[in-house]
C-alpha cells in the first residue's frame, strides 16, 4: 500500500503592482477604508505620507538613540570624575579635582559615539536586517520594487483577507498585475 504525501504550500498574501506613487497611496487608502490593516508597501524610493496611509506608528529609534546619548554623556562625565577626583587626584595650582567646563569635549564625543552605534544597531534590529528570505521575494515581478514599480502587499493574516475579494479590490484600485504569493 503506497501513500502519497501532498505538499501544501501556505499562502502569504496578495501583491498588487501599481504604476505610480499616487496610485499606490490611493490603493492603500482604499484598502484601509475597507478595513484592511496587515499591509506593506514596496517602493523604489521613499514616498511622503505612506507611513500614515499604512497606519504605521512612529519608530522607536528616536527613543533608542536618546537613551544611548544619555548613557554616553553619563559615561563620559562619570569616567572623567572618577579618574580626576577619586582614582588619581592631582592637586595642581588649586584647580578643582573635577570641573564640568573642561569635560565638555569628551562628553560631546562619547554622546555622539554612543548615539551613532545605537542608530546603526537599532535600525538593524527594528528593520530585521539581515533578512535573507521573505515570501514577497517569490512574487514574479519583485525586481520592479527596486526599479520603477510600486507594490502593495496584503497579508493573509489580515482579518478582512479573502483571496478573491482582496484580489478584486486591488484590481479595482488600478493594479496592473495582481498575484497570490505563497509563504
């Protein structure tokens, strides 16, 4: 008795291909007005207003950088205070063991250094870089996303997702090519 195992691929979502940023923004707004929430846009360049249209929250990167800047400034001040006033105090000509005025250059430099590292590492983490594979890579016209195409991805995990209705909605919004993508 032989058994056949059927390989079933999991559905990721539907991708619509648009000609211009304006068409993409109109499609995003139309999808949001119909209740879609799990969407992503792939574009060859940044588009003003796309984050608001997609309903994205503000990035946490600013808070990460602010915390790192404060940590850098605190580290610089504590290091200079510890070195000059506690660990190796030198009493020369009545100068104070720690003076804030003279610590400003080092404090500035460590603040900038910590902020720069936090920016790069925070962006890598928040953007999930490196990502070696994503289901949208299976889209037959994915190359256009880095050249001249504007793609709207509606994920299967969206509560409003229905294969036929979602594909029809994208076509009605002006999608030149609409394709179901597997995970």
